[in-house]
């Protein structure tokens, strides 16, 4: 307790002025300033709310307004009397003006008051209501204090000795009483909170006591040999010089191993590898035994991130790890897919109450700016090994906890983990291979962009508009912090150039965002947008590739633990998010992505995969028939929306229809939003016979004139009605999914994955579709990677992007690769997943030898 609370012990309900109060000054405008705690606390529950509302401030008691009454009613259903069984206090003791959200400074100022109450009352349970209460408890301890990340957790907190349970503030479901998903989530969270009251006070393990520092050579050798002889399951963790090992100079500083066996208690030994400690002979002997362990498939292995240890072992130790049992990071993501949730330090705290054990190494883990390697070799070896050892000990406890959850009878998430696990191992190969990059091309493009930016800036800063600006404001129109200031842009367009504002920001100011500038019909605005676009291509897309190139290739991380819909992502660089719709940006970036020398790039893409998955979930017989007969929903709806023929629907019109109507409708949107999307994105789009799409609709009488938005919206409404008359069972399935979610609190996919948390209707519907579509690709990727290795292809597998696989194709293997790819993706997968009740179709695109990804063209098999 003393380590948490500092300063003189406070008297409860103290109403004396403090230095913090004088700095804050909120008390000056309150009826009940510095409000102390209230309630009897019979069940040892301390409720920390956010701040006083009007009623609370008038009555001098927390939770007596509408939100408080709502909470009281909910708790009474569980036989909890908020005044008798609980203590109540606000994170902020004074009411903020107009009930605004308290600032971070105000939360910090008031923190000692609440700390003193906790110290005095010693609650067994602390309920944090809302984001402000979470910030009170965790600001400065954790970077992400969003209520979404913390809700529905029962946390053993060593600093208070209590179980901490964050939840939504009752004002949220009260003001959103129309939101059925929120109401059901809040009530499930309440049941969870009440169930935690059965818990006994938390107990805390001393992790440091379990760590053996492997500084004695004989101890390390004996430990490694015992693993080899007994084939114990191990948890392994490396401390390295950085995130990626491909660049010259990277090292593994240390290794920690925790063993599991049924005879003796598990051991954790952390020992140096390249940290300057052993002589060469001893280090080589330790590494040789470690390699034997890593290669032995009979020794099962666990790690927080199995891709990390696999890649570092391959590059630095020149060995392949066999016998992987579990990745605790990805297992946790399957159990709970919240963002930033499966990180080890966060899990160590919320599961085991362990916090801050990285304090001695934290500043040394990331390389300093401009440096390739980090400075963990400057951390005393004892502290580095202790940190490394605690990591594996926590990972072991996580592993055992996850085994219990995923091992429950009937829990399909074990099936989900199996696919993820195999996917991780396959994606290790892609990350090791890397993606070839034309580095010289990007250097040339960057210079070309800089030359054009310079010309654009001269026009902006020296033209007539800039002169008018200076005349009116008495100062130059200048670029500040890489762009023009928002204030200067408002002045230029709405005062100097007399343009009419199109919309306002939330604060009521005239908007100068990209959509607004584009709508102004101003050459000057076009130049501003042109400059921004060029700099984005250079500083966002090209720069991220340049930072990651090693020996002519990038090695992006392929992540299966970051997206809540259980799709994949790629980072460092963000390879899956390079431009697609912007034709110029797409051309510039993709022309720098090339095949291995004398190879081709081959892309295998599932055609209309998400529509096919919708048919499998909904079992809509009309949609199934439509797919079987070869229907193209994107093209057909484009014909209905723009009243076109097969010949006059362009690929661009098909694409915009796919993204602005077909998928939005299937994912729960409706005609108003769809019409708006078309209106904003089709202004310059032409039909196949080169007529503006809206002018075409005017010509045939669908719209009265080009500005007839109401007429266009009504037309989209009719198209929507016809769309759902064709596929009525999809609508029924959507409603069924919503009911299932409200009852169970999660969405479940046919592949075993579950997504829980607070979801809106669109998320409920699109999660199983998008996730399942990717899982089909991932399964196919795993099979093809196994075939590639088994048949010893020269062809490389470079990456996967949601519903597309990229190969570096050896030209002589063209037929065998395409044959295997189509067999796996179109036939074998139907045998694997019986619920796939429609045919799947793979579209093949390819480049010529040594030609860039941008130049790929459809290949007719």
C-alpha cells in the first residue's frame, strides 16, 4: 500500500483547500465542492464514477441523477443496494461547468483525494464507471485508457489490493436507449460484474523468485541438456537488437526458457547469448544446444509471438524451429479481439496483477533515432535476464490459462486457433522471403515529386491569390508545418476569393477539408490539393518502403492479431494499404514492387468472395442460384443504378457500385447512405460511351436536372427495394445474426472465430462475412505453401492480401503453380468446409518477366 499512496494520510470527506484545488479552481463554481465519498459499503464495493451532474452537485451525493437512478434500478435486480452495499465517489470531486468532460489535468489534480479514500476504506472491489474513472486509475500507468479496452475485466490490482472492474458509465446506455446492442451489452457486463463479487481477495505471485539467472556456464549447459533428454515442453523468448533481423549487425542478446514437466516444478532459466558475457567457445556451445532444442519437433514450444522467434532463429541462428504448440499472443486475440488487447505487458497486469517489470529495460528496447540496434547491452546483465525470465514465466501462465479456455468442450475457438497457428507458420516463410523492391525507381520518383511540388508551391505562393491575401492581411500567404494553416485557408477562400462555404466543422467553423476544397471549383484549391496528394505519396507511401528495404527487399510483418474481424494486416510497411482507387498513386507505388529477377508476379484472387460467403451464411436460394449461374452482382447492380448495358458499364462504374451499394446493402446500410456515396464519388465518372453518369440519368429522365439529388435518391430507393425482393433470405439472416448477438454477446463464424464487445449492426453483419472470406484464403495459402515446399518449387510465395495471394513465379513453373492453385482454392477447400455450398472462382492475373506489380493483367487459364 505504501508504494501506491504518498503524502500525509487524508481525512475522509476533508473539505480543506489544497494546492491542487487552487490550481484546478473547479471548486469555485460548485454547490458541493470537493465532494467526499458517500454510502455504507457493506459489501466492500467502491464505485468510482466520473464527475457530478446538476442533481449530484445540488444534493451533495453521487449517482442521484437520471444515470444514477438507472444504475440503482439495474443493481436492485441483483439485490445490490447502492447506498448500503457500496461506497460512491467521483473521480472529480467538483462539477465541471455545463457537465463537460473533465480534462486530464483536472483528473490528475483530484487523484490524491480518491487515492486517500481507497487507502482509508480498503475496498475489496473497485468499479470504474466510464472513461474518466479509468483514466483516474490508469493514466500514467497505461497509454490506452479507453473504456472499450478495459470494460468487462476483473483485474487483480496489487497497488490497491482490490479487484478492479471497469464498465460503461450508466449515462451511456441511458442516453442511447434506442440502441438494442448497447442495452444488451451493458446488462451482460452488469451480470459479469456481479458474478465477480464471489471472488476471494486476489493473491499475487512473486515472479522474480521463480527466475534463475543463467550466469553460470555449467548451470546453463545442464539445463539445456535436461530439456534435450526429457523432451519437456518449453516456453521460449528472445531479447534482440530490434524487431527485424535481416539487416547486418543484428543479434540475439539473451534467451529465456521456462520448462513444464510432471516430475519436478517447472524451471525458468534466462541466459546470455550475444550479450558480451561468454567467451566464444562457451557461447557457441550454448547456441549449439539451443539449436538442437529448437529443431527437435518432439520438444513442444510456446511463445508470445511464434513468428518473431521463428524469424530470428532462422536469420541469426540459421535454424528452423519445429514443434510449435501455441502462440499466446494470437491465442489471446482469438479469445478477445479487442485492439491493443493481446500485448504481453497488458495481459500480465489484467490477468496476474504484474505491472512495471520492464522499468529497467524499457528505455533501451527501441533503437534510438538514426540507430539500427537498440541498447539492451547497456542494461546490467542481471536486470536484462530477470526481465527476459519474467516474460517467459508470464507467457507460461498465459499458456496454461488459454489451454483451459480453448480446451472447453464444444468451444469452436480451438478450431479457429488451429487455422491461425498454421497460418502463422506459413507466413513466416513469406516474411523471410520478402518482397522485391526497385529502390532506384523510388528514389527517382521521390525526386520527380519534389520537382513538381516546387513548381506548385511557386504558383501558390507567388500568384495573384497570394498577392490578394497579402494585401488584405498585411502578411504573406505561407506554408507552416508542412502545409498551409487552416485559418489562412479559410481566409483565402472565404474572404479573399469570396467562395461560399459548403459545410461547417463540429465547432461551427467553415470547413476546408479535402471534400470542401474539391467542391469549390477553384484552380487555387486544386493546386493546394495537388500539393497535398504529391506529398502524401512521397512521405507516406514511398517513405514507408524506403525505411524497410534491406538488400533490395522489404520484409513486412504479416499480422493475424490486430484486426477485430480476424482478417490479416501487414505492417512495417503497411503493404495491404497501398493505394488502389487513386490511379496515379497506385501506378507510382505499384511500379516499384517487382518480382525476383527473371521471375513474374502471379496473383490469385477469389472472385466475388464475400458475396459467395453471404450466400453460404444466409442460404438464400435465389442468391445461390444467381451465383451458380455465373451472375455478377456488382455489374448487374451498376446496370440497374445507372441504367446501362453490359457494354456501357465500365470497370470503374462496377467498382464504385460494389463499394457504394452492393457491399453496403449486404452489410446493413440503406439507400440514403448509398445515394450520398454515389453523389459524392461519381461526379466525374463517365459511362462506356463517354457520357457523364449523372447527365446520362438526366437524358433518360431518371433525374430532372444535374442538381436533382432528391430524384437520384428516390431512384436508389427503388433499386434497393428491387435488390431485397431478389434476395429476401439474406435480410432474414441479417436479423437472425443481430438476435444471436444480443442474446450471446458475440458473433460466431463458421470457421470458429468469435467477435465480442460492443458492436453496431453493420459490424454484426460484416464481421462473419469478411472474416470468413479471409479464412478461406488463409487456409488456401497454408495448403499452397506446404505444396510449394514439398514439391520444392522455385516459385516463391510473397504475400497475402485479404482475398489475394501474390507469388513470385518462376516462368517454367507456370502451369504447375496455376494448376495447384486452382485445385486448392476452388476444389480442395470445398471438401475441407462442407458449409461452402456455392462454387468458388479464382481469377489469375500476371505480369511479364521482371515486370512490376502495376502491370499485371488478367490471365485466361
